C-alpha cells in the first residue's frame, strides 16, 4: 500500500514532516491490528484512528503517533515584574517581565486588565431568545447580539450582574437564572473572563434604562433559528457566538 497520502495527512495533523513516513507506517500497522481485533475493514479502522487523532487521542490506553512526537508538558512562565502603563477607564494596560521556563530567557509581554463580563441568554416561555441590535464602534457595524456587559466594580455575582444588564437593556426579567459556562475573551492579552447566564421564563416587565451612549433595539428570535443565524454570519460577535454555543450545548443535555 502506498503510504504517501497517509503521511501527508499526518503532517496536516501536526506530525513533523521528517517523521511522517515512520508515523504513517505505525498508523497503518495499528489500523490493521484494530481491524482484526474489532472485525472492521481496514478503511473503517483507519478512519476511526484518524478521527481520534483529530479529537486529541488514540483510544483508551493508547498514545497517538503524533502525540508521541510532542514535547514535554507546557509550563507556566514566571512573572518577574509588572509595570502599569495606562488607564483608559474601562481597561488598564500593564507590562509584565517574564521568564521562559524552557530557555530561561526574559521577555516583555503586555496585558489588558478588564473587569469580568457577563452575557445573558434570555429565553421566553414560548421559545424565543431576547436579542438586541446595536451599533458597534470598533467594527462600525450594527450587530445582532444578546444583552450583557461589564460587571460593576461593586458586583461580585455574575448572576445578579446579568439580571441587571437584561433589565436595563431590554426591560425583561425571568423566573429562573443559572450560569451555564464561561470563557476567556482573549487569553493572549486580556486578564478577565466572560460568564454566560441563562435566564428562562423571560417577559418584559419594565421600561429600558439605557446608558448615555446606548441605542438598542430588542429583537425576539426563535431558538430554532439561532444556529442558522450563526452559520450565515448574521450573528458574528465572537463572545455572543460563544454564549449561544453554551446555550445550545446546555439544551442538548
């Protein structure tokens, strides 16, 4: 069997090119063994192993050929010093001097310090998500989003902060609220986290309370339409996509 195509596939998975032929031979051997042990065809066994590699493993008790070529575990970098650089009201910038645990070399990195954020997925009793449209100055576009924002300095509970944002931006309240996930907005340069709050049984009970620079329009979107709106790019705010993904996964159980 010509293992050239398999070797090319392994390079795409991250295997060093110099080792791809050797790894392809190993994977070919493992596929034959698996096919015999499990009563599968060779093609089925090979496809199974490639899928496991793409997912990050090679089956119970096994190491994938690519995994065996990876370096030792990544270690945290030690911070030697931190220097405040700027304060821009909604975020601060600092410079960190750190040591590379692998080489011992020192490097400077910049971090943006932000308070934590919370995004709210408000769902009505008839299966609609309470969304908002607003103009975003970074992209200069009108975006379809969900309510949310920064936690105030005195707030420590993201559930309470999310309920507040929902009420202020849409006038809606719900009967049940729970956290269903969180993400780092950009761990490369930001220090904060963004929580996802699910609020169910929502209905409008109050007038909106916009901040001085807010201009929002409420939109009720059927839950069933959310995946299509993400797929087509109608919903394209990264943190909103992350929050709605948390919601969809939560609905799957």
